[in-house]
C-alpha cells in the first residue's frame, strides 16, 4: 500500500468514526426512551442513598469526603455530570421552594449536608413520588425528573423544621456500549410556571365531545362558591391574574469556551407559545441555537467557529409574538483549549497518522490504539457554567 492509499485509509476511518458518533442520537428508539426514563427514576433514588450515606455517623470523615468527590468524578459511582453541577439549596430549611432559592455547586451542597445536617444511623432523608418525563433530543439526550425530598432530621445551626421539597432534576443520558448511563446536570426547586409539564401530566384528559369552555366555567363557579365570594369579586381576581409575567433567563453562561457545552434554562412566564433561542454579539445575530422549542432549557454546543471576545448575549423570542423578546446578560467566548493542549493534541494526531503511514500494527483497526478516543466524551465536555453559584 503506497503513501496516498494509506492516507486515504486514515481519512476514511476518521470519517466513519464521525458518522458513527453523530448517528447515536438519530438511532434513539422507543425502547431507548423507556430505558432512559426507567434508569433515571432509579438514579434519583440513588441520590437519597448517597445523602444518607454522607449522614451516617459510622462513616469516617475522610471516607465521606471521598464519597462526595466520587459522586461527581469519572468512576463507577458517579451520579453528577461534573463538579460544577448546580443544585438549588434545600439543606438550609429556609430554602424550600422556587421563591426562596440559592444556587450551590454540587460539592458545596454535599459538604453543607455533611457539616450542618444531623448524623443518624437510620435514614432520615427520603425521596418519593418520582416521575420521569419526556426524553428530549438536542445536542444531547436529556429529560426532566420530578421528585419530592423529605428531611426528618434537623439542621445543626438553624432551628427551623423542614418541609417536604418539590424538586426537578435534569438528567443527561449517554450510551456506553449497549446500555444507557444517566448523569444529573442540575437540580432545582419545582416551579409551577416553569415546569408546566408536571401539572399537564396530572391533569385529567377532556372526554370526547366535552366543551373545554363549559368545564372552565364550572370550575370557576365551584371556586367562587367554595370561597363564598361575589361574582364581582371573582371578576376582579380574574382580571388581576391575566397580567402578563415577563419571561426571564434562569441559567445562562458568563464565560464559555469554543466547542464546549453549556446548560441554559429560562422561565417563559405567560408566554404560551414556543420560543426561538439565538446567539448575538454586539446586537448582531451570530447564529440560531434553536429555531422552535416548547421546552424551557437547552444544551448548547458553543460554535468552534465563534470569534473570541465579549459582548455576546442569548436572545429568546416568542414565536407567535416576535415583539416579545428578552436578552441575557453579556458574556465572553474564550479559547477552546489552552494553546499547550492544542499542540499536544495535534502531536497525538500526527503520531497516529505516522503509525498508519509506516504500516505499524493496529493501523487497520479503528477501535484500537490511543489515537481514536471518541470526541464528545464526558472528559471532553466543558463544565456547565451558571452565574450566581456558590463556592
């Protein structure tokens, strides 16, 4: 085999590998979705086991620290995507719903649990009413999971009883071999405005031939009767509740790297229509991230072609009423890798090519050797960055 034939072979192998990687999401079947939902529900229950283990007085302190680190590091016991996963605090009993929230990184959250929550040999943290919702496909495969957390122990500093907390976890799923591996990318308080899919799933379906307007009128009358208020008072309440709530970004980047992945979420308020998500720089449209979406979050792959610099913003637009739009605060786009790592990566590629072109062993098997690490693996994804996080 001459030089050019071997070069073409190398290029062919690389192309086949790229096609294999990009086709993974396209091959998602109904069985895949059911498997992801099933595993994600079990995964949330593992979170309760982790939290109770951290609160076990028979576990040495150094071991608890190791357990916490392993929960967000790449190993068999990993639960969280990485150490920068954001969790809205519920260890402090003052933070029990979406109106009283505080963002913490996962390491801070679990360390606070270790330091401030009572130790007990019996489990005092339970997770119940776990519900997995529709599996979504974007740059990544993910789904929301609803659950409720109950603390029956006490906070060591704050003398206040705990309330059952309603939570939403966003879980990303990756296929390892033939099996799906879920990882938690965020946990927030349930917000009935932001997480309407929970209420929609619990709402009974309208029978065929039943008029929705009549149902609404009947419910309205029942509410008025039960509250024993007049029709005039009810009219005033109805008018007040039609005031539009402005949409807002909930999680957004403040500094990103080219070619990496960011988790973005927003609250549509009273925007009932789908939205469009775009990237701008200094009031100029750079690209469309999602042309039309009904969900309230997005895993965004930062374009490798993006120009380094500041002045970037995300723009959210109401599809049905384009005049309704909001912008995120400005953020920067930085280099994808430090220059030294880029040089090292180039050297590794050249080394692989040299082995193939010299007829070295392993040249005809794209699945072996050190030069074929799949792109887009967990190790390569940049941490999700969100503003206002804890230390």
